[in-house]
C-alpha cells in the first residue's frame, strides 16, 4: 500500500469526523493497526480539530492567542532539526469542516425556531377558530332569543305555568302552546339537572277521564343553554305535566317522579 497516497486521499479526515460508512470505518481501523504512521496522522488530525474547536469558543480566545505566540517564540529559538518531512496539516480543510459544523449548528437553531413559530401559529389559529365558534354560537343564541320572543308574543300562543310537586317543590316550568301550529315550547330552565341515566318526559293530559299522552323528551338537557325545547302537540290538552323517566322515556308517566304540573286556563 502507498501509505503517503492513502494519507493524502482525505479518508482519514472523514474517519475522524465520523462521515464514513461502517464498512469504510472498519477498513481504516485495520490500516491504523497495521501502519503506525497512519495512526500518527489520525492523531495529528484529531489535535488539529481540537484546536479549531477551542478557537471557536469565545472564552478561550485569549488563551489561544497566548498559546500561538508561545509556540512561535519557541519555534524561533529552537534549532532547526533535521527530520523526515511530515505532511503539513491542511488547515483549509479543517477550517472547512469547522465552518460546516457551525453551519449545521446554525441550521439546527433555525429549524428549532421555525418549529416554535409553527407551533405558535397553530395555537393562534386554534384560538381564532375557537373565537369564531363563540361568535357563531352567540349569533345562533341571539337568533333563538328573537325566535322565542316571537313565539311568546304570538296571539295564538297560550302560556301554561307548571308548578313544582311533592318530589321537587322548588321546580318550575312553562309551556307556550301554539294551538294553531300544534307546537308546544317548554321553558325548563327552573328544572333541576336530571341525574345520569334519567330524562324529563312531557305529557299532555285530559282530565275526564285522566289520560296522559307523551309529547316528547327533553333530550340533551345539560347541553342546551337556553333550556327551551320545541315539541309537537296535536292533542286537545287540558293540562301538562313533566316527569323524570329512564333514558328513552316511558309508555306511562311515573307519578312518583312528577316534577311539575299545570292546567290549561278555561276559554
């Protein structure tokens, strides 16, 4: 093997920098064991890179200048030895590696900052989407409020107050019954939150004989902010009642769970 040609090929610099493949690194390690001059060259390269890395640190700048001056002074005083020429260190090559390393560090910092900005932008978009949703909900609530006002003020609407019964004396509800459109609006904001697995069921009642007819459930009670529910009521109602039933409702009212009851005013 032509050792000087092998040393000059640049493969040792790549070996020290860790840029070789696993197979190439194993080959260089084998050559290091076989040829001492190659091992010496690798050590020189490592020292040169260490010097460059020290020079890149701001806190070591003065120490580096002092070391260089000291080596230059010793070099000028010492006699020139007659030795076998050793290949000079290619400082341009090592400076290139150091510059590449600094570039990689800069790119790493840049991409980290870019990721932070991307995360901030995503968070801002999420906040904007949430705000848009809140505005849409506010508009929807305003439209519902206007609709309810129109319902309440309609001449064909009859208000039926439903008062609390034994199971919940403090409960209260109102039925706004539009007899022309056969629609009943249930204002249930003064009913307590139903427990898990239970639902309020609204009944239309006729008194002689007492006949209850279900007109619907107050589904999604917790999620409904206005607590106003629209149900169809084509019946000739003489009273309305609301009971607490298992989820899905019941065929007949559970009278022990009658929360509110109210009669329709006589014409």
